[in-house]
């Protein structure tokens, strides 16, 4: 019998996936690391791995525990909610394949946002920033405003990549300038300013958006490290957007200086 190959299904059944997860019971809870061993299945992503743990939440040393708390929704890299640190790198859990990750797989929450529980964090700062720059097209009203200005296909094609932002905040996580000291709004917010300022209807708020980015935490805080464009899961042209908006902010400041 020596040298005889085992059936492939036996080999797979014996194989396990080792996972180490940084957990925290709440915002003020103490962080601990729990280790798990999950039966291997091919083509698993991190989201399905966490689902396997939820089915049988027992650590590798036999201790009963609770399912892992994490954010998830679309499971196809569209909603942006499942961003976390995977082996120390900010990534989307739904598109991170277990077969391509070094073991033990280390999972932790994003480090620059308040922890809600386990791998779930509070990313409301992004939406506060988007509100501050009025990142929307102002068409609401109680009466008919008539037809808006035309948007040519060339402009649509130019702006389409920026509309793919999924608000995952990975660009903010990897940015060395995004911290409590600078209050930097981050690349995602600046990119949305470019998107809406170029919109034929949205540009009615162009000056207000640029003035918002000229203040504390605005575009001048960017150190142009370019980590954001490297890490963006949707490959948005973030550094190009930051450069364009920086120019527009400076022009607006000059205009405001002479108008005073």
C-alpha cells in the first residue's frame, strides 16, 4: 500500500484553512485574537469563510465563541461594505480568494475608523465629508425645473470611472495623510467633487464645493503618496482627480481674493 495515492476527495477533506481574527466586543472592548481551522473548499472567498465560522463558531482549541461580526451586502464588490484588513492589506472580503492568500489568514478591522464590533467599523466620516462638499446634483424641488443642460457622450465617458466609487474607504485607510491630526477628507471625497463639478447640472454648486475643500482638512492636506490609486478596488483615477481639483481650488481662491 506504500506509495499509493489517496483519492482527491480524501486529501481535500483532510486539508484545513487556518484563520486568525482580531475581535472586539464593542467600541470600548479589549481586542483579542481568536484562531480557527475551517475545512477546505476550493474557490472560497473571505466572506464565505466567515460564513463557515458562523455555522460552527468554535476556535481551533475547542472553545465555543460567537459568530464574527462584519459588514457585507452585495457579495460582488459593488456595495463597498466588506472592506477589512486581510493579511495586513486593506481589501474587499468578497473578492479576496482564500486559495491566493498566505496562511494563517489574518483578518482585522480597518485601523483608521472606530470599531463597532469585531471586523465592523464606523465609516460615517466619509459621508460627513460628502455632505460637507455637497456631493450631489441639486435637482430636488416642488416644481418642474424644466429640462437640464445636455451632457455629451464624451463627458459621460470621461466622468464614468469616478461614478464607480463604492464608498469602501480603502483609499482613506491606506492614506498616510488621513488621520486625526490633519482631518484630511480623503481621495474619495475629492474625486466626487470633480465628478459633480463637471456635471452640467451639478456645477451650479461648484464654487461652494471648492471653498469647502480650501478649508481645514481640504485638498491641500494631500501629500500625493498615491497609495489610494494603488489600493482602489475599482481602479478610479484618484490622483488625476486630486490634481485637477487642487488646481480648481487654487483658481477659486484667487477669484475670491479679488472679489472681496
